[in-house]
């Protein structure tokens, strides 16, 4: 099982849309999704404040930034 982190923040319509797309995705293998509120971590807030939502693959720290330029399934299966 591969871990992914969705960097998000409260009251973010784009973050809600990204989460919706992730729930609709059909990855080849099971994934574990962690939703991270960047406002609770100053270092993430500083780095990603205007970039969220960002999907991060834990094993290699690869990032898929909004608007997702790559199909989600492709990123989840890489």
C-alpha cells in the first residue's frame, strides 16, 4: 500500500475538488490517503500557501500540483 498526502487548507474549494477527484480515482493498487491541513504546520504554510492542493507521493516525495497536469490514476500508479 502506498501512502499519499493531500496538502490542503480549510475553506479551499480547489482542495475539495481535488479530494473529490481522488475519491473517484481507481488506482491499480490500494493507497492510503492522508489529508494534511497546512495551516497547522508553519513550515508547510510557508512553502505551500498559494499552491494547494498538492498531492504528494510519500515514497519519493513526488508532487502533483493543482491544476493536476497528469491524470491522477497515472500519478497514483507510478
